[in-house]
C-alpha cells in the first residue's frame, strides 16, 4: 500500500534514504578505499578502453551523469540514447557496454545491448529487477537495489542508479584515483543528507506560487546538467505543463528568446566551482529579463541574491549534491502536479515499462 501517502510517487520519493542504504550495503570498504561489486566478478581494476552507456528517458539522464563521472576519473565514456545507439551501431572493440534500465525490459535498451553483444562487446545491465531480460541477457548484472517502484515516474530508482554508477566507476578504477576517501565518506553521509532535504523542503509552497505559468526552464551545468534534464522530464510527465531542461550555457543560443516574466527558471547551482559560478551568470541574464528564478542550491554561491525562491540542500560532494538537488526537483514537480489534480501515479499515455521500440 501507500503507507499513508497520497500517491506512490510521494512514498517512493520518501523511500530514497532507505533505497540508497540498500544500494550501498556491503559494497563499500571505506578503510581500504575500495568498492566491491559481487555482481561484477572479473571486472575489478581491469579498466576497459572505454565505456558506452545506453539508456532511455530518466535512465539516460543517469547515464549522462555516469559517463561524466567515468571521464573525470580517466575512463573515456559516452552516454547514448538507446534507440539511436541501436541504429548507429558504433564500434565496440574493447568497450564495456552498460545498459542502464530500471525495469530491465525496455525494448530500445535491450535492442542496443543486443547489437553491441552481437559485435563482441562485453555487456553489463544496471537494473532494479532480478531476473529481468537485461539481467539475463548481459554478461553481468549490477543491481541498483532500490526496491519495487510502483509510480510510473521514476524517482528512487533514478537516485539508486546514480549511486550505482558512482560505485561502478570506483570499482573499475579500484584504489587508483585521488580523492576516493572523500567520495566514499560522502556516499555514507548521503542517505542522512537526503532525509534532511525531505524533512525541510520548501517545495510545496514554492510550487503553489507558480501554477499556470507559460513554461518552465530547468538549467544547470556539469553534473547539474543531467539533473536539469531530469527535473524537466519529471515535471512534464506528471504536470502536463511544458518544460525544457538544458545546459545553462545554451540559454543564450536560442531559448533566451522565450524567457519572460511568465516563464519561471529553475536553476540548480551547487558548490562554488566554475560550473556553479557560470550558472550564476546565466541566472543574472534571466533575472534581467524579469523571469522568476527558483534556485536549488547549497548556498555556496550568491545565487540566492538573484532568486525569488530558494530550495535549499545541505553541503555535499560535487557528485552527490546533484542527487540532493534532484530530490527538490522531484518534490517541486510532485506538488505542482498535485495542485493541478493530475493522475500522478499513472500519467496519461505513459507505461511503467516500454516494451515496444
Ligand atoms: C520517466 C521514466 C522513463 C524511464 C524510461 C526507461 O519517469 O520512468 O523515462 O526512465 O522509460 O525505463 P527503464 O529504466 O525501465 O529502461
């Protein structure tokens, strides 16, 4: 049942701290600075020449985040939308091909994995469902362990995918990259930090303010770019309102023409690195055009000065802050959809797993 929550989606958003504890359980050896993934025997420390991630929808956003993380730790990696990958069939020599699929049944992702396997690639399924088609067909199955997700909109499975891709990255580079102790300590702290976001969110009141706008733009850079894509997708899916997510730097290359005082801009700005400071610059551009600004931030830049509302998150590592920020975006979408009386757990035209190409 829904355990007292009005919708499965809200219940599953609140289950994220537990889901992440399950994802991490028994896999991290903080003292040694290593990650052990029972599901990936034979891959540890054997760096592939490259990693190709394939996925659809929300899982594609997780793949973008994972690919960035792999590249940052020295492994060439790409994220490709599965339906395009299956048509294009890129070269796979010495590549590890990773299908990110919550259900393990998405036809486009299965098709991409099959074309890669036929051409000799070693394949991994990153999935939530034991015994799913992807888990059975791939050389390796890496389980995200989020627990069953009933709501059509993916929430806790997305967070668990992000953490699992962090673990996969550490596993492939075991003990060989700087900063591992910091990263592992932040992972341990993540479920508690996420609980803090859930307990203190201002999302219901902020969402209520912006019902009925002309459109909603979600912007961010770096790891917050996939988070912005995900924020917009979730928002469209359950509110039926028009939204667009994109890298903040792209704003001035076209979309800025649509920005008015009727188009809230939701900017995710975490940390105080170059990506964060440049996003603050983009926030000033939209503020100058009278767009309402909602900043999702840990307060490490002065973005709040240019924002009408702030959705706060606690300080965190650059790779975990986006997971906390995304939780605020989930709640913003949820509360907006609830204001609008939408069918949140079963949005029109959508299915939980898409088994046609
Ligand atoms: C959006 C959503 C979809 C799925 C996509 C892939 O909330 O859930 O975009 O992420 O259909 O599904 P899986 O991960 O099962 O392959």
